[in-house]
C-alpha cells in the first residue's frame, strides 16, 4: 500500500485536453493538442513535487493538484450553466463569475485545510481517484483512436480522391510564365449583395480594379459555403462529388478537404513548369500550407484548439481582458504582416505562385474603417453566421463588416498598385472570395439562411495579354484555373457547369444544390 502510485493528478490534468479534442476531432488536427499536453504535464509534475515536499505526503499533494485542475478546467462549463443567474443580497448584485469564484475558492480552501489537518492516510481515496482518472482518459483515448482508425481506413485511397478526375497534362512550354497571385479575401461579398443587403456602395473600389485592367465577374458565386470545401474545390479544379462518394455523406471530418488543399492539383501542375509555390500563414489551420516551397509565417497568434481550451478554463475570467486583447491584437498583426510581406515576394525567383488567405472582411471585426484597432466585447472567435450571432446582433455584424471592408479595400488598392508597378512582366492576379458573409447564415438550418448573401462573391481577374476574353460574368472558382491553364499553358480542360452548394456545419458533405436560388 505504501508503494501506491499517485497518478490521478497527471491523468486529470490531461483528460480535459483529450476530451475537448475528442469533441472537436472533426475540425481540429491532432498536432494542435501536443503543446497543451506537454505544458500541462510539466506544470503538474512541478506542482505535485512542490506540494509533496511541503506536505511530506504524496497522497495529499495529489488530492490538491487534482482538485485544482478539476476547478480550473471545469470553470467554463459551470459558467455556461449559470451564466444567466444573478443573486441580489441586501442590494448587492452577485453575478455568475462572483458566484463561481466564491464557490470554487471555498471548496479549494476546505480541501487544503482538510489535507493539512487530517492524520489519515488517503490510500483508499487515492486508489479510487486513480481508477476514475484512468477510466476517463482511456474512454477519451478509445474514442479518438476509433475515430482515427475509421477515417484512416476511409482515406487509404486519398491520392485518387485528391486527384479526382484531373490528370496533369503535358503542354507546350511558353518562353515566359507569368507570376501568379491567388489572393483569397475571406467572406468578400459581390457588389449587388453589398448594395442590397448591406447598403454599401463598392463602386469606387471596383472602378479602381477595372481601370487597372481587372475583369469583374459580376454574377459570380462560390461553389461551396465553407472555406475548406470551397478551396479544396477551386485548387483542385473540380467538385467534391468523388470525395463524398469515398468518405460518405454523413462524415463530418474536414481532414479530407484540408488534405486536398495542402496537396492540390493546381500547385502540382505549376511545379511541373518550374513554379515556386509561396504560401502565407492565415491563422486558419485549413489553409496553413506549410509544405509549400516557401512558407511565410507571422509567428503570431494561438491556434484554434488553444483558443477553445482557454475558453473552458479559469483563464477566461482571470485574464479575460488580457487574453481577448492579445488574441484580437495578434489577428490584426497577422493581417497587416501579410500585406507588408506580400510586397517583398517580387524578389522571389520567377516564376512563382503566391497563395494568400486573408481572414478579412470575415469576422472577427478587428479593424475600423480607417484601420483603427477594434477589440470585440466577446471572447476571441473566427466563427461566422449563427455561431457568432449568438454574441452580437445582426446590425452589429453588418456595421462591423462594412467598416472592415472599408479598411480592406484601402489595403488592396495599395497592394495592387505595388504588385503591378514592381513586376517586370505583367503578373496574374486573382482576387477571389471563398464564400460571402454570414449575417443571415444559420449553420444548423438551411431554411433560415440567405443563400444569396452566403454564396455570392467578389471574383476579379487581372490576366496578361487578352486573357480576360476567356472569362464570363458567372464564372465560379472551380473553373478559375481551368480557364487559366487552357489559356496560358495550352491545356484543353473542359469547363464545368457553374454550381453552388450549401451545407450545414455539422454535415459539411451533405450538399444542397442552390444554384438556381437567385444567386445571379
């Protein structure tokens, strides 16, 4: 009995991380949990050794550490249960945070007092905690393992799924290939949608593009309503029907489309012609193409999983203002750094393709109309539609979107001027949204969603020579590189029918064809 291992503090410290990952496994890559696991384990070890030294009793030290982690990681869950609770005692208002602070503080102090005063050996209690902790970790691990085995078996034929119907074709090599800038402006709406739903006149910006020689596809729509789906389609020049047949319509794992983005046909095609692929960090794991020839990271921000983890802990209250200010500040810096570093790409060996995904004007709304710093009142989120409208009103969404769009337009104008002026040969520039905004988007119910808003997009092309002649008003992203490769590389890809699909967040591959829902 004296040799009973005290393992429950270490297991209780990693269980919340594993449980949160298991709950979000369809949208979070496994590598994002490594850092939290390492940090938590090291902290647990140090705290356990310190308390063990002070109390001269490992069982008591383990009990205190386990309780500390339980209170720390459960705070967000308890807050969500009583967030609307308000107590009034003799004229004093006590909100949910104060209630939890007082309750958790009292429980923790009583535990410390008990550990100091009791002369009992806590062998039985330690044994029970060990069993409970092992059970919780094993259950989460099994759930993760089964999910990975299931999706792994589905994805054994990923090469054929990724390539779909597209085969890289040999063609006559031109003497000079244009540099290509493929710039994704997340959530940028089409002109008519901005005017009708947002009462925003985008004429000045579009006229600038037209004067520069851009072709504006003024009836363009995205093929899919979610970023990962949309870019998997456009970068592979195909619809996702073959993928869905392989993985099943009920699957919810974004791993498959993320893999298609990172190993896409467009990059493979261009690399055969000597192109250098340059990719920028976006802050969204689905478009972090770290396997590019040149990957430019801002080195800023926390990842999706770390953000969700913070939101369930006591940190969200103790350091709420600091965490929120820091997270939104890093989001601003990432966007600004992307524009600044973009201008240095011209020094890269030609020819090159630059892939940039800018989460703007998409929420979070961190810029005012003149570029001033904005820190939203809600906790850091990159979410959109009903996921965000739980925290802000539709009017606040529209106002924040329009202000951020004003800022973005100014940055794009300066960037386009600089790219064109610094290019020795005319470049190819594609300004394209992955989908539209989401002030009328219900992620759980298609019937409550405005398809026109979500799927109508900015789609503008600056193509050297007479490349604009191959374009047409309703072209969608799936045909973008089919047109470009046919015109500049001598391929003969057939253009696909321009279609648009909606799907809910929980069932991303259950597509609803909304092509004829007044999108044009």
